[in-house]
C-alpha cells in the first residue's frame, strides 16, 4: 500500500469518526513523510483536541526538530513529560526526557 493510498484510507476513517485520536495520529505520521508542514498542523490539532494523547508529543516534537524549530520541539517534549509524569507512564517519560536532553545539547 502506498503512502497516498494509506492517506486516502485514513481520511475515510476520519470522515466516519472525526474525533478518533489514533486515526488523526496515523494520518499525521503519513503526512510527515511527504508534507511535513501538513503533518505539523495535524499534530498541533491532535494535541489541542486530545491533550492526553501521549504518543503525539514525541512525534510532533521530532517533526518540529527536523524542521529546525528546536524551541518548539523542546516545548512539546516538556508538555509530554508533564503528561507522562501525571499518567505514570515511565517508559514514555524516559523516552521524552532523553529526546529533550539530546535537543538541549
């Protein structure tokens, strides 16, 4: 399945359930490969609509860093760190902290 066909399929899924966080996340990941600005917009919308969707913070931050927006990436990681701490998701917390340290060095 090509990226374009995956995007089309995910868009159909979103039409059926526009509030599905996982589908929004998957769509942003697909757009990340070909349209990073569109992916960044989708990640931002996802985090705004579903602030407790923890996986979005890491991927959104990595995309911002790839786009040269390191301060924005660190800000997203800090929000993810706070959420992971609140959710007691220590594996994700470690991953977010490591990413933040790498960006700060």
